[in-house]
C-alpha cells in the first residue's frame, strides 16, 4: 500500500526525515503501522528541488532499508522541498520506471493507493492521455497513469482542478464498466514551489495522511539538529514518531496546499472535464 | 542494434551456443562484428522450452558478459529449443520488461532492429492491440509491441501471416504520417515446436541473419562435445565462428521455419489485415 | 535471521516447495513466524543438483517475493536435491556474493544465524582458511567464512567432522577474546548425494529447524501434485504449513543426515582440530 | 582497464565533465581510445565533496551509459572536488563493493590498472592491513586492498609516502614469489582538500594519465557554460576532447598534487616501510 512523505520549508538534509526519526520512512518500509501492508519493499524513490529548473530524481527497486546508495545520497543532499516514497506493489513488475515519484518537466508526483480492476481500465485511461504527453510514460502503473491524466487535464495550470478532473474521469470510466469504489488515494504532487497533498476515496476510508502541526514537531524529531528555521512542514502517510499531537490528520476529500512550510486546506471534489 | 541466436534440435546445454563458441553471443555482447553497434550491453535474456507447457524465461539488465547467474544457468539448463538475445537499447529505459525474449502463453519472441520514429507511432499501435492481450504488455519497446500486434493479428494460428499483417499494419500507419522506411527487423518467434525467423526491411538492407548449414557446423564449434545428434540447427544474427561456409545467409524478405533442426524458407511479404 | 529449506527425494519442481505451500519460503521472506526477524528480504538464493558434476546456483539481492526471474526458474527447474535461502542481513552489504547458498566445487552451503562480534574475529578466521581455498571467497559474511573453514578442516572428506572442527575453532578464537556465546546456527550443506543439516548454539536455544515426518507431509502440501514418490523429505527453518504433526523438530546439538529422502540423526559436538 | 577523472576548482555540476564533453567519461565507458580495453561497463562510481565532513558516494554495477540515476544525479550535484570512475573488471565479481571510488572516513580512492597474479598475493596483502581498518574492507578487489594498505602505511598523514610504501610493499611481496612487473597503476586519492594523482608501473609503460593545461581547456569543453572561475583543473585517464594541447601527459613515476585547481608534480618512488 506504500508510504510516503513530503517536506517544505528551510533546506534540510533528506536524511533528517527519511532516515533519522524513530519511525522514519525507512522504518516504515520495513514495518509500517497505520496500514494493512506493513512491508513496503518493492522499490523506493526520492525527488528533490535544488538549484536547477527541474527536480532531481533517484529511484531503485531495492528495499529502501538496504540500499547504501540511498543512505549516502540522503546524507549529502539538502533541499527545501522534497518527496520520498517506499512502494508496496499492486501492479507488477517491480522496476525503476514503476517507482515513485514520477517526474515530468518540473513536476513530481507520487501516490499511495490503487485503482480497482485497473487492468480493465488501463487501455481506456491510456488513450485519454494527451498525445504530446504519451511518449513520457515509461512504466505500467496506475499511479503514473493518474499523473499523466492529471497533466492532460491541466494540472500544470491548476493542480487541484487537474487532479479533480482526473479522479472524475476514472470514476466515470469505472462506472460504465460496473466497477465500484474505483479510486483509493493519497497523492502528493509539486511544481517546486508548493506541495499539493490529496486524500480521497470514491467510497469509504482513504489511506491515512497527516501533516506536522508545529515547527516544534519537526525539531523534536531530532533535538540535536538545530537547522529548522521558520516555516518547515512535513506531510506523511503516517507519523514519523507515532500518533502524537505533533501530527494532524488531513480529512478525507481534502487537499492540503503547502507553500514555504505553511499549510492551507480546502475540500477536494471530483470534477467533470467540462467544467472550467 | 542487438544480437540474437535461436536453436532447434537435440537437447543441448544453453552454454554450448551462448558462451562457448569463439564468437559466442556473449562475445557479441561485448564486440559484435556484423553491425554498427558493436556493444550490446543493455540487458539480455534467454527463453527455453522444457517439460512444462510454457517456456522458461530469464532476463536481466546487466551486460551479459558479467552476469554470473546467466553463466550458471546456461551451464545447467538443457533444451531442444531455445532463444537468446543481447540488447542494444533504442528505446529507454533499460529494464527487465524491455529485455527480449518476450513471452505470452507458450510463445516467445525477440527482435533486432527498430521502428522509425516509434514515439510518434506508439500510441496508435498500442490501441490496435486486442483488449484481452493489452494487460500483458509490461514494457515500452517497439519490439514488445510488434509481438502483441502479431498476436492480435492471429500469430498463434498462423505465425507467418500474423507477422506479415503486423508489418503491413505498421507500414500503413507510418505511411499516413509520412514516416519513411519504418520497419527494420530480424525477428525470431516460437511456439515450442518450431522456430520462425524473419528477415525484412521496408526499404534497403535489413540486419544480418544466418542459419547453420550442416550438423558439422555446430559440432565443429566444440569438437569435445559429442552431444549433437541428427537434427540440430542454429539461427543467428551473426556467425558464431566468423563468416565461413558453416553459415548460410537468410535472404531479405524471407522467413525461415525450423522444426526439429530442419529448415525451410519461404518469401515474406507484408500482408493487409483484410486478407485471410 | 534468514529462513531456508532443503529437499532430498524424487525430482520435483523447485516451485513446489519454494512458492506453492501455504507458508512457503517466499511467504517466509515476507512474514516469517518462528523467528524474531519476520522480514527476510536482503537477497535470496537457490542451489540445485542436476545432470552436471557441479550444482546450479542462482542468487540475487532482490526480495524473493518480487523477483520474477526466481519465479520463472523455480517453475522450470526440477531437481532431486536442492537448497533455497532467503536472507536477513547481519553483515552488510547486500550483494550477490553475500547471498546463500555458497558453492565450492560440488558442495553447497547455507546458514541461518550469526557469529557474535564477527568483525573482531573475521581477520583471524580468514587467516585460518587454507591458501588454496582463499581465492574462492568472494563476499564478507560470517556464513561464507564458516563454509571455507569447514572445507579447510576436511568437510569434503568428513562433513560432520569438518563442521564440528569449524565450530570449535570459532569458539576457541572467541573465548580468547572474551566473546561469549559466539556461534548461533542452523547450517545445511550438501555434496549432491546427501544433505547435512546442523542445529547448534554455543549456549542457549539455537534457531529453529524441522524436517518433514512422512511422505504424506509433503504430498499434503499440494494435493493436486502427484509427483512425490517414495523417498522425499524436506528440512526447513520453519514448517511450510504451520506447526503440525507433519514436522518434527530437530533437537539442538544435532546433525540430521538425509540421503534419498531418508533421514538419520546423530549428536553434534564441536571438535578440536587435533582430533581425527 | 578502467577510466577515471577527477576535478578540483570552482564548484561545477558533475555532468559538466562526466556527461557533456565530446569524449566524456560516459563515452569512454562505451568506447575508450587510449587503452586496450575499450569497453568499461562493469560498474561505475562517483564520489564528491560538499558541505558534510565526509564525501558523498554513489556506485552501481550497471554500465554508466544506461544508468538514468547517474544521469539525474550528475545533473543536480555540484561540487568543487569530485572523482568519477568507470570499471572494466579484472577481479570478479561485478558488485557495488567492487566499484570505485572507495571511501574511508573523508578519503576517496580510485585506481586504474592491476596487481599481477593478485590471487596469489591477496592473502598476504590482506594480512598486512591494520586490524582497525580491516573491518572496512567490503569487496575483494586489488584496488580496494591497495587503498587499505596505503591507509595502513600512513596515507592519512602523508598521502604520497603512504602510497609509496604501499607500492614497495606489494613489489617486495611479489618479488618473493617470483612475480614480475607486479604493479600497474594510475591512482587518484583525495582528502577533500587536494587531489593526489599517481602514475606508475613496476616496469614499462603505465596506463595513461593527463591533466588539463589551462582554464580555457575546461571552458572550451562547453562554451555555453560560463561557470568556470579561476582555478579549475581536471585529471583524466584520457582527454575529454581528444589528444589536444588542452591536455598535458603526467609522466610515469610521478605524482601530481592538485589544490584549488592548481597543480604541482613531484617524482614518485616506491619507499620501504622502514623509512620515515
């Protein structure tokens, strides 16, 4: 079922959140708690924004906990905005192009969840991807396809609307085939300036999603690290130090927008393509 | 540009042809001779028929020469019909699902060559794949797509016709877009009973393709090996011991059919879908 | 802490024991039960005896459950005697040369457990390996080193004595350095004719080890499979279908010797080098 | 035979030297010119100094040209001092721990060349490594062992003397066994402040080694890149834009010391351990 985290705020080393907390993302790849799938060892990935006009990307198929390259990179790379993901595969195979986050231009995208009966929907969904975007699809996951549909529906101009239209499109296609409760997701996408974190399910309870409540929440993770300055926030599948008042759950059918470490939320509702 | 070999005849260890000859497939992965692309180190694969109703398959992204697993497997696996391929990638990324041979049911398929301007054609070609076959596509190569189009056009019933229709379909789609000389190929496919080896190019000279002329040709490769019995034939991108009278070139626009180590050839002509 | 299984008896497909049982080795790589380390995803390996004078070997660093090559190979390879192992690493790094089983000549060897404070002992132990064997050591694990010490102490001539001397040698070296309770092990080694399964700990309870009790035990694992003939026995870290009367625990300080699917046991006692 | 490059000077993106030049290191992994081994596809590695007290390290077994992670990392990482290496293996296996550069503390080390009949010398050389350094050895190459011997002989205090003593030690051990012309090397090591580049062979011509002559030499590689400031120098196995007056050959039996992009050279002579 995957686990992910995203950070926005003062530049910090990636390892501060990926490796060091008591229940870090690496710990969650081995033993997640707030999910049925406790092991998330079908690959991992990190994406980070730095001085270039496009983000960096490192993904591999190894379990995150035993990849020494990831450890070494996270100990060197500093970023003010980054995404990290550990995968539990619902769509085989396990290959780098099926690991998250996905990248297109200066956008990154990652997903936890799945599309019900995706193999039946995949062809129709693929065909809805804009021709100029189609060649960029390298893998065969539902997650990557959701990204390219959102891009097709204008995510680069209006991220929230793009994702709302993507979800509605999938739900409509699923409905025509009698597939119930098709979309299960937490999604995080970024243009390098803001993070957009979505939590939604067609019916019922979506996967968990939290954001840190205060600056102290992050500083408390590592008292020895004095690097956090004003404006620092993490969005996580599950809390990095257990369920405490350091973390606030993001409600279902909500999108949280994080800019410079500050968060606002608004309702998330699937939106038909015809609407502006 | 890739190199491949296929064998039909008495059961032999895979290493006899993949590793042992003077200019083995492994040697060709490092330094091919009859092609512009001398290095074919973007992955490899073997497929072989044994006692099961479906063939075995082993593919990986390493250069074939430094994969100890391949060496160990080829030293153990014996087969009367097998395919082997070393890849030089024209379509990224290098991943297991982009390595040849590809497998569907009891069919194996591998390809040397490319489709011109494939990224422009890919979407249309994908959409022509039969819905029940579509979910089996795991990679994003032109080669795998050619396989699934041939299956869509009846290859399982009539292999030669299926491939002829596939080539015609691609040439027609290319023509509509002004893409010239679209198809360049040697292809080998098998159902476990016969090998079908195709050599074709829309215009001009296709990649090289040879078959062994006599049983002696194979036995001479390894005088110490007395295992070849009546009926043993190899089809190869380039000869395993240099250009000698052990090898006969397969003409362009030809398909060679090998059953039990015996070969026949017939003309290969792209065929419109409408024809039987 | 690793999990392993070994089989001796009528030839069967490797997948019958590695993949198909309710609590197969693959299931144990994801969620073992009779051990503290439930996840064993730091690589895997299979070794099998067939028609050659040396066994086959396939090892890789991926989690066993998501390696499609392993699945494909296990579905094709039939053997009357094979070993399989999933690793939970105590000695980094995770690399193919650190995966079990290890192979030397026609011998295979695998291990579950560890040597306490191995980094302090490694140099001395390495130096005790016979010079003609030394170049064959490719990794840096305690397990591989135990194998080469046992070979040094005559395992090829007398397997039980070789392992007894190896354990005594390590305990003596550990004792000189004040390291307590140094050796924790279940070991399986084979020459292609018999399996030798050891269960021992310097002090206290060693890792678990069981063997199947009756032919029915194995046939019951897969009622649809009628391939088991007289003489078929599996030795396992933990039962493949839960703790039932299909499995008998091998006592601590015991070696079980399996030949043609028949098992005998005898006491296992560390033995000083000087003894015959 | 490997190829490598090292840079010292103003911070630049790693890709400027690893990927962009006409005959970049990536091009050399596919088709080197000034060596017998034109293909160097048995793994690669990069090490770079940044804001931490220890350098970053990324190594993998793929051919450098098809590793998208390397491409992505080199496009993001900026450094004032970095090392990069593409490997042609003389000592199997191909695994991450056998890729260069090697790292110990804040030191990096890479090597092109080999030790003659290394398998006969390995045991004796390993035993000469200081006990506190021994646990850090993860692979089984001659190159890594040369590094740890140099560290044993005081490289951290006096790099040139440490390497001189290491070479003398190996030549002495080889001589006792009748091994002629044992050491063939270009070596590059760094403490993060300076680069030390060695070119030596016991007898005859060592592998090639060059350094850039002027700042223009580097700027000319990429006219569009205006980032090179005063003090920028590259040391390379072979020139990045062909044999031109942009490059000066480093004579045999010489060490070049590069600090802040400025180079000095001095003779390199193997030195017995007893000398200060």
